[in-house]
């Protein structure tokens, strides 16, 4: 059974509390499927590279990803260490939904399983009636299927982080418990620390206090130094959502997104369609107001700034760290949640795709007696460019006074600023909507094996 994707309802206004939740984590905007249908479907055929153009323009599956991004089959991999998926806000991937996904969408994943690590009392319950679990269902279904047979572990954390309130915020609002999670991960012995980790959660960079955000970013750097490749979704608001500062001046400003903007994290933007693959219009990107441009971007970013010229001057920090670094498919990816087939959109789809495929590469390197890639960004901007497909079509859109995907108007108390035609265009090389581009995993594996 196939159901054409339907646009999300954009008419019913969200209450302020829900909008605050939407600002806190990407998952609160991407976890409502584009569409749902009955669970009984015919498994899709495996997609060859020759078929990918026709098949994968409609819906994306793991088979599409393998063909589109040249993911090798039957690669010998080590089962040591494994792949981690960040989970918070009581969201939990369900074994039952994964079984339906394997049966109906990705038969090679039949029998694949995943495990949990609870941090600070993080929820791992399989109760299907609790909060929406679509984000974590998608993350696990794609990381586990694309990295199979690499063990996947859900690192479920509870708690909150400090916040610098944005307009519309209220006392009691919080940010993600990054420090709690990072402290726990860094205490793991090497043989238990996943070699690849992905997160689909995040918040506006300005909502994190200055000293705290630097501390967290340095902790991500410590993970990289221990051989962990860390991916984060770039967000779903193009140049920004509210596009207003929280420094007391309420000035118009683009909204960089953390942790994708941390220089020690690989930020993942979005694409859609094939032949040609093009920018997903809501893919967040831009330039950090907290972190300087790292040396590994010194050759890639200045040409793009010349392309942008004087557009949006004063709305972003041209000397800041540019994000995203890379991108992947982010529209109408097929998965199961709540026992139903659904379609998923957002860069929260792209980050698990990168993690799943790179997780397989890292495991293959370990199997061959080589170290995992760890902090991958300097290599991606150098020799790794040979393993990247440049995306040159499309642009992002943002600062429209709406939440992610342009789905709901912000109420007046959020002070959202409108920036006419706010957009980051694609360009040859790096750009602020798709980064360097999408992966060629076969080339990546060959290049790293030759090192």
C-alpha cells in the first residue's frame, strides 16, 4: 500500500508552551510524520543506482540511501564499540516499530536489535502510550539499518541545561542536558564508548550561556580526541526562526544552531530529490556568533562569502564558524512509528543517515586494525573532498516569522523579525545550506583504508 505524502496542517495555531518546546529541540518539530498509513505494506524492492532517480524522488528508504550514496555491501566490520544515538525528553525508539520497519521497508535489517544506556535516569520504557517517539524511531531505524551489523545503543539522558532566555521564554524553560550526557559519555572506557554518535536535538546558539556553551563544545572536542565521530542535525529554519537577539536589544539577527555550530561537531544539513539532488529549503545553516571560523574552513568559506556579497550584512558574523559541514536526504523518508508507516522530514533525518553510513566505515576501519576516523571535519575539508558529492541546486528560506518548516506563526511575544528573502543559496564547494555536500561512502572507505 502506498500513500502519497500530504503537507502538514499549517492552520491551527500552537499555544505558547508548545512553541517553547519547538524551539528547544528539532525533534519537537520533525517528530510529527508528514503522513501515515496502515502498517501492512509490501516491502519495497532493493534499489540499484540505475533505478534511484525514478524511485527515490518519491520516498526515501535505506535502499535508496545505499544506492544514492554508494554504500558498499558486505563490508567486514568489527562489532566493538558501536554507534550511539542521543535521546532525551523521554523519547524512546520502540522495538516493535523497528520490527515493522525491517519487515516492511528494509528486510536486510530483520533480526537487527539495539540496546539502551540510561544516563541520569533517562527513560528507556517501551510503553507505546507515552510522549511521541517518532524522532527516536526514525533515528534508530536508519542508523541501525545503514550500519548493520554494527551494534547500536540509545544513550538516553534525563535532566536539563541552563538557558539564556529568548523573547517569549519564561522562567523554568531549559536547554538540552548536554553536560550531563557528555560527562557520562567521557567516563565510559574506550571499549564501551561508541565510535560514532548522532543527535537530532538542539537549540538556538544564543540560548546557551557563553561560558557554558564553550565548555560543552570543548567536551565534544574531547569525544573527537577519543576517536568519536559526532554528528548533529543543523536545524529546520534556514537562516533562522525568530531572527531576533536575546541580548536586551531585540535586534534582527540570524539564528545559528547548537550543537551543529560547534567546531568539534559535524553539522548535517538537508537535501531532497535526486538527479539533481538539491537543497532542502528549511535546512538550517549560517555562521556562529560564539565560535570563530576554524582553520579547517579557511579555504572553503571565504569563496562563499564572496558569493553572498553584501546581502544580509549585519545579520550574521562573517568571521564565525560556518555550518553545516555536510548534508543528506531530509524529505519524505519512510519509517514506522506508533505501529504506522510514515514519512519523515528535516535535517533530523540527515544526521542519522550520515551516522549510520560513517558508523559502518568506522567499524570497517577497526576491523582492519586501523583507528576510527574520530573528529572528521579537518579531513572532510581536505583529502575527504574526494568522497563528497557537491550540491549546487536550491537555497534555504527563513526569518519568515514562523516555526520550523514554516508551519506556524510565532505569537507576538516571541518578537520574531521578518527578513525579506532571507536565504542561503547553494554554490560550488561549501555553502551555508548543504555544507560541502553529500557522501560517497565507497570512496570514503577506500580513502581511509589507504591511509
